[in-house]
């Protein structure tokens, strides 16, 4: 009997003893963040479905807005595709909602381009959208719309993951005593960063995931892409986080989010209370097989290029491509691609008629000029190259030229003979626009230089820059 009573008393003593009284590992900020990152890095690729119920109270509006938002996020660490279905001004949380009543948003960042699309099924038409090369747009939408998705570790005031933000802090420290969040004794980090004051509770029982976080952003702190004014402030807390272990990874599945934003100079303040819940999580899916990052915009949707103010009409057989040479967005057929670029191998000469054998260019540097004999700058370029043909040949450089627009073969041959062009000249056989796009020809004349392994070392330069380009070090 005494033995049983002793066990009960000992159990009660252990239950009520403060967690800090137990022997615990003394961990530095860096060690804690490393352990958090080790778990978080396992969440780089997933498909998640979530549901949010939020109350938003604006200082200039009498009634709060009750919103329901259902999302599907497809993320692989470099790309993101998020589908939002939103119902605003609901009378209560239990009211039934249909997809036809929703305002729908689709945000895609495919690694090169942001494609954003908005529509309502209850309205006629295909909605409208925007495209941009700015990666921050994609990050902003994950951060602001998707609330940083608590399981992604992106927190409110910065587009970086929270461990990266804290590592860059001006001051940071670990509290001496553990603090209990729910049933877990957690390490607490305090950090003063250029994007606010962070306090985060790290839970060793759940893969050192964040069990709670509070962020205060004040005057002159960085907030997303801006700096707060002297009278502005933001506050975020994420609490009551519930974890699940999926395939060996601890994932926050549910949380309460509180946001307070004050802008006195505008006479505005807003308070948002939100319950965020993950309803489905698929780790490391086969995104390519699932087409996770293929745009789903319907034909006829008007898309605005936000960078250059150009309007496009979406067509299923077309795609947007970012030209990294000039930064512009091109709208081209789906089977078109720019294959030529610095550090890329020269493609085959398919679609180009050129009398030149593989043996003639083996282990030789190639200088290729796309030109149009009907344009004066192109004619001048070829004449200058011809005067240097023998000199370049002695340096191991094979010079060749491609007529890039339609012209009669007889006229081209006549011009070549009259101007004593001393290197092979070919012609695009057909589909000039596609071939020029494939070779990355932006204007004429267009020079491309390779090393002896036929890896492109320079493109789009002038004759005056040729000697400098030839002196550039290569990977050989």
C-alpha cells in the first residue's frame, strides 16, 4: 500500500515540478536554429490543402468581415502554385458555401515568371490576370495571402524563413529557462532584427518546430518590401499550434493567428483573428507527373505584363518565356525555347542550310553571325569579319554566317561573291521566326562566340568587342 502511495506522490511531484528544474541541453541560438532547419528542410516539397476562418475588424467599418478561405498549395522549394477560393462577408461560420459563389485567385511562380489570375465562376468571362518577372510577387502572395503558411516558416514581416531572419539579427539570445507551451517544454529565442522583434518558442518534442511565435514590427523596421513610417506598427502571433508527424517529419497542422496593424497617418487600424487548419498534406509528390506548375488559365483571359505594360490574350497553345538576355517576356508557341545562352552548348544546326562539316569545326572556336544582307548594319558587319577571316583562322577561330531572313539564294550568292566574303555563309531554310528565337537572336546582326568545346562564351556583342571577347577565359 505504501509503495503504491509513494508512486502516486512521486508522479504528482514530477507533474508539478517546473520544466526548467529538469536537466536540459544548453543550446545556443545557432544550434536551435540548425535543429529547426533540419526538420523544416524536409518540408521543401509538398501539396497541402488548408482552410482558414478569419474575422477582420477595420477601424473605419462598423461590421467585421467573416471570411472563409480554402487553398491548395503546390510547392517544391523553387516554385509555387497556389489556388485560393474565398468567401467574404459570411453571416456565420456554419453557412454553406459553393465554389460558384467564391472569388478565386491563382498564383503561380514557375521559377522564372509570376502568373496571377483572378476570376468568379458566377460571372461571365474568364477573369483577368497579370504576369511579371519579379519573384517577390510570388513570395508576397505566399506571405500575405497564404499567411506564410505556418508550416512553411515564413513569418509576416520578411519573405525569408524565420531561421534565416533570426540568424541576421542585431542581437539574439536563448532564455535560461524552458517555458511550457501546451504539454511541451520549449526553448525561447529573443531576437532584435531589422524587420522587427521576434520571440519564438522551439519545441524539442516536435522536431524543434516553432510551437509559438510573436513578432512586433515598429517604426523604421523593414516590413516586406517597405519600411514602416514613424507612427506605424504591426504585430503577429501564432499560437495553439497542433503538430502531426507525417513520414517522419513534424508538421504544424493547425494554429490560431492574430494580426494587428496600425496606420495612424491614414486613420486606419485592422485586427485579424484567424484559425488556420491543414486538411491534407502530401510530402514529396511527383510534381512533374502531376503537372503541379502548369498554368491553368483559360483561353481568352486578358493578361497584363506588369513589367512593360503589354496586353496579351491567353492561348492554350502558347507560353510565356523570360528572355534572360534582355529581361523581356516573350509569348511564343509551346514548342519554342531559347537554346542559346552563355555557358550553354551550341545547339544543332537543324533548320539551317550551311555547307560545313563536323570535322571542319572540331576542337575549333566558333564565331557565328546571324545577319540580313538587306540591312546596312548586317552588310557592314560581314565585310569587317571578312577582312579578318584569315587572321581569325590562324587563331583557331572558324567564322560562319547565317542569312536570317527570306531572300533569293541567287541574290545572296551574288552579294557574297561581290563582297569577297571568305567564310561559309548559310541560310535559315524555313520558319525564320522560330529558328531566330531558338538561337536567341534579338536583333541583326547578332554575334555568337563559343570556346573549342562549342560552349557559348558571349553573345550579342559588337565587332569592336570581338578581341576582348576572344581573350575571355573559358572552362577549357
